[in-house]
């Protein structure tokens, strides 16, 4: 009897605990009971591959931190560490090498999969019969791969086809196999590149002629946009392979495009499922789901895009000129994403996902191109991509939306030759606004389509244990706010009970030993007093902030204060140290240039993890393009200097950005900082910074605090001797504040409406500076239906004085009170007297007693 196969793939975030394996094995047993044989392909335990990659990026040994991680995993899975002695010896040998060639890198990076497989196989066979497969016995790289040697080893391709002999040889119901690595023609280990385990599953599905592939992940499937930016993004229930590849290639992170191609070639359906909610429908990729009519299925945004504009009259009708240009990119190993051409100009984009873009690399690129053309490099761009079918047929609708951005710079527009995507490259400030506007017109407002499921917001609401509608504090106190605005607008109003609620949420993070409020978010004295009374310390960045703390409490507990300056004059560090305040250093030059200031002192070092997070370049506070932090590559030299000059280091700190909703971000920071323990043996504190995202938009699910706490508790199990600190700022105070301002004028220019307010960017600069989105309502007419859209603008003599774009509004009149929500952080704190206009005053609503 010919029994069909199903290939199930589970990623690192789904396989790292015995509890997760109970869910996984339930799925395996269900498939076997339905008459299928199962091959389960797994990734490495969460965080292992990233930790191993650090050795390649920095050259520093990761043996101590990785072996500690293995010790914790072995304990969790009830297996003796002695069983992994040979593997640890191999790891140490690789870590001790000063440099690794491509094949040694492949061995190191695949170590996580191999060690995880041993853990998982020993665990699973306690509960059911299972056989182990070695991917090197089944997946061999393509001989005719003509790419560079580096890519052939670390991003290998395998030529696969259905293998009836293999299908007969594997006669057991359940097999377990690690993903990510394969063998070359000589049997040496090679890697399958990014999302390699997905690709392993696709390759094996072809070999076994599987009935389906199931990709199990921690999301419900593929959405029509990033749901954290656009809560009305819809779940895509059904997609054709081509559309799915375009969505994946343009920024969708659920599945990688190279893992789709083998399934597409052999018409194997791919089911994307949520490990946490197996009953959810997910997304299905099939050939028969390819669209027949023009449509837009998804809108993706990719940040940190760099444009290179090359201008020369010599390229006009010059044979081979373009080839000469692109030879430079090949020599530097740069992968080009988008290309836009004119008679005398070629502009290309470089995506940070595919390239490690450094200032030095861009300098080399410019230097080599300048003999051929004039070069202009434009950094900090974003690409907004529409994915669908027969996109040109929708040109009029798309153009109408893009026309509303006429005042903004659209650097290039590209249309794919297969008519499946169109991309706009804009300033980062404008990308999310453009994506929201396009999604509203092309997806949200259109009639329901069969391929669309529920929106992200609907899914979150349906899973909430609280079924009643929760109103905000400002909705509950609408009449009181209207009365305040009548006499005192423009004004910020702060609600202290909301801060208390946020503090209680924060304290649910039992893994964190101490919290410090980043008071730059809002230094209002009443807010500081409330927060400090709740046992939360204060993190300062200037002598002025220290002085405010001392004014509130002339005899403070100095352990409750932190001083974390950046590029400040040396006397500020000296003064803080003399006051006994714990001080953070984020530039090693300070210690090298002023050793006498820091001699016999103890400090915290702020490190740069090499990447940042957040919606905008100004809120990403790590990476080479950020001014913050000490590069990891400098730690060995710095540690020796501190030892020689008796400078104590008792803490390590990192902060990657603001508005982060990925709960695993802080565990990644903690593990990164833990690598510094090899250099600084006296460290007792790891400070993972702040950046906790809030519910920015109506319907947003926000940050998963339970999952965040569990991830940090897992870290604490590995490093029980280390105290964890955190520095929330905006999370504590943003929801507590609203900005009230009266309408001064309204205007209609063609189809574009404008509502002018009595204050603008002088009171709230975040929308102009960051492109930040704030919910804006007409508080006077809160219960009336919205029947037009308008840009909400201020009175400043600046075209950028825009507080909100294309906001649905009721019929609005002069004198109406507008409310801008979530302005308790970085609102009044960043206000100015620009145009000599006074910013909004600050008022406080006292807590209920």
C-alpha cells in the first residue's frame, strides 16, 4: 500500500522546551492516525544559531555562553551533559580558531541544529517510536552552481526530484531530521542559507513526493501587511505560489521565497500554521489559488534601504557601461534589489536584509564608481511594495493614493516585469504613512474577498478573555476634558491612575530585579514622584535631570539613580561620580583619555549589539549608524585597559530602540550582554534597556508580557548570579497623556481636507520628527459618524507641521476640541517655542483614592 507523506517543519521558537514538544507530538500522532507518514524537520533551539554567528562576526569565542546554554537545555530535557562531551569538544576547537574558512563556518553554524537534534531525538523516543535522519545523506548540493564559493557553501542549493526508492526505504511512520544543513559532492557540511530549515522541508517533500508541507510558526499565517503597524491587516487564507514568493521577497517574514520554489515546481501545497493555535485556519499556498483578476493582496514595508544614484552622460547608448557599473557591486559582494533607469541615470537600492551595509563599504563603493559616474548615496530610505496580480490595471487607484504624498519625496518607483508588484522608495519618515494609506484604499475599504480572512484586530479581539468593550480613560472623562480645554487649551493632560496601571503591568515581569524610569520621556515632577514612590528608580541623561531628582528628594537613595549620558563633557561624568551616582559609559575613548577620572570608580558599560529595532531610524539606538554604544569587537582591549587602571565594571547595558513589540528582543539583548562576562568577571548586573512597545493603534495587541517574562526567566536560569535591570520610559507614561487643542480653521483643497489646530509641532514634534502615528479624534463630536478624511495640521510656518494624515473625521467646526492620544511621553518633554509660539501647558488629573 502506498502511504502518503506529510512533512512538518517547526522553527526554533516552537521547539525549545519539553512543553512545546507535547504540542508538536500531538500533531504528529494526529497525522499518523489519519494514515500519513510524517517527517518532522526542526530548527535549532531558539538563540543558538545567533549566538554561534557571533564568533564569525566578531572573531571572539562563544564557547562559554553557548556551552552554558546547552547545559540549561540538557537540564530542561532531562539529559546528562556528559552525553554531549564530544560535541562540546568540537565546539571548543572551532571557537579557538582565530579565523574560520567557509566550511568551518558551516560546521560551526550547523552545530546548533545537530546538538538540538540529539536533544530532541532522545526526548521524543521516550514517548513514541521515531527514527533519525541525517540531512547529509539526503540533500546534496547542485554541481552546476556557478555562484561564488562563499555562497555555494553558506547558501547552497540542492537539486532534488521525487525519489521512489527513498519513499520505499523509509517504511516507518515517523522520522525526525534537523534542517538548515546539507552536504556537498565531497560530503562536507554546507548550509542552505537564511530560513534553511524551511528549505530543507521543501526539498524533502519533493524527494518523498509529499502530500503537503506544514510550516509551523508563532503567527497565524501571512497577513496583508505588518499587523503591528496596520491592525486592520487581513489574514490571507489562500495564495498562489507566485504571489506568496513576491510577498516573502518584499518583506514578509513568515516564509522565505527560496523554500516556496521546490514546492511550486512539484505542486506540493504549503500550509502555514500557528503552533500556539493549531485550530486556526492559517494560510495555504496552492497552484489553484493563483488569482485570475487584478488585485492587491499585500502591502509590505522594508526599512533601512540605501539608494545609490549613478549619473553620467556617457551611459547614453554606450555598450557595456551598465555592465561596468554592476561589476563594482559584484566585486564588493553587494546584492542589488531594485533598479530604476533613465537615459543618463541608474539608481539601485541595497537592502540591509541581504547586505551588511557599513559606512566603510559605502565609501569603497563610491570611490570605485566615481571614475565612471557621479555618485549620490541616499541612506535611511524605505521601500513600500504592493503585491498582487495584474497591478497595472489598478494604476488609477494607486495613483490617487500616491498623489496625496505629492509634497513628499518618492525617490524611485519600480514595476515588476511579471506585473505582480510595484514598489515606491521613500524617506523612512513617510513609509508607514504611505503603507497605511494604500492598505486603507486597496484592501480595507474594498468588499470582502474569499481569500481574505479576519483582520489582526478581529483575531486579537476574539481571543481576548475580556469580551466587553474597554474604553480609554479619556473617553470616560470626556466631559471633564472638554471643560479643561474650554479654559486652558492647548494643554497636555496627564492621568496618574493610568500610570499606576502601567506600573502594575511592568511589575508582572518577575524576572526583572530592578526597574528604572527613563525620565527623559516625561520629567514632570508629579509623574516622577508617583513613579519613584512605587519603588521604580530614575534613569537620567543630564545634570539637569539629576538636579530635578534631587529637588524632589534632597536625600535620595543613590542606588535608585542612574546617569547614562552620551557625548557629554567629561565634567558631567566627574560630577555624577562624585555624587555617588551609578554612571554608564558608552564610549571607550572616555576611559582611554581620562583614566584618572575613572580610577578606583565602578561603572556600567553600554554595548552596541550591532543592530537596532523600532519603526524609525531616530528611535533605533544600536548598529553602526547609531551614535550609541561600544562595539563588541573592542571589549577585549577595553577590559585590559580597565584592569590596568583599576576601573571597575559591575554592569553591562544595551538598548536597541523604542516601540518594540517582539517579546524576544530583550532575551536576545541579555544573551548578547552575557557574552561580555568573558571579559568582565566582576559584572553583577545586566541592563537590557527599555523600548517596550505600547498599543499605538486601536485594535493593536501590544506586547506579550507573559511571553516576555518567560523568555527572561529562561535567561535567569542560565545566569542565576546576574541581576536583570530594565529601563522603561514611554511604556509607563505614554497612555497617561493626551494633547487637547481647539480647531482654528478648516479647508478643502480639491479632495484633500485640512483641519488646523491652535498648536502643532511646537507642542508635539514626534509626527514630524519620527513619522509617529497618534490616534486623533474630535472630542467635541466623538459620537458622530466620520464622513470625510483630513490632514490634521498646526499653525507653524513649516510644511512638516502635520500631526496626522488622512484621518477619518466627522463634520468639524472651528472651536471643536481635538484630542491627540498617547502623548504622555516625548510630547511636552520635546516641546519648543518655535515661531515664538508657546507650547501646550501641562495639567494633571490626580489619582482616585
